[in-house]
């Protein structure tokens, strides 16, 4: 795996900025369609990086990224963010999915299948919607 470092000295601009910098560097390194496979944020920034129970939060992201097709590791700043990226060109896309996000009266988020939910109601129907919780992530 190739490693590239972006020497960024300044206040933390957040995940969005760091990920865009990483994708730009990946394009400069012959990736036509760079996609982030995994990432890590330094604990010193006051955040807990994502991890799986039982996994080492300092290394799992790198092992996962390498094992799932990552070909470039990009670090941003002084170890603030690390990204594993792959080139996604050539992969098929699914196009527009018939899904929409809704909330119930209590503010609970749902992912709903539009053909069953319909466009006329903003109240999640049990037969069309799944509660977004620790198992179902908000993708749309």
C-alpha cells in the first residue's frame, strides 16, 4: 500500500475537509474515482474514533481498509486523520434507490421504501419503514 502525507498546519477543519483533501491527493496519485474505505481520527482531537467491540481502536481501521481493497493511505495533519482509499472506477452503481428518510412524531428516524410508503404520507408506515438504530444506519 502506498502512503501519502498531507502536511496541514492549522485548526482542525473537521472530517469533511480532511476527507476532501485526501480524495484530491488520491486523484493526484492516479485514482480516477477515489473512495474512502476506512478512516481514523486522532484521539487528541477530543473525539472517539469509530471502532468495533473487541477491536483495537488505533489499528482496526487500517486492517479493515487494507483487507477490503484499499491501495492508498493518506494522513492529514499531524496524525489528525488517516484514510484508506481505493479506486472505485469500474464498479457497478445501483443508481437511484427508492428510499427516503422520515421521522415519526417523537423524532425517531426511519428509512422507508418509497413504493410501499408512497409519497403522500410523511408518517412512517410499519410495513414500509425500518427504525434507524445501532443496526440500521442512515445512508440517505
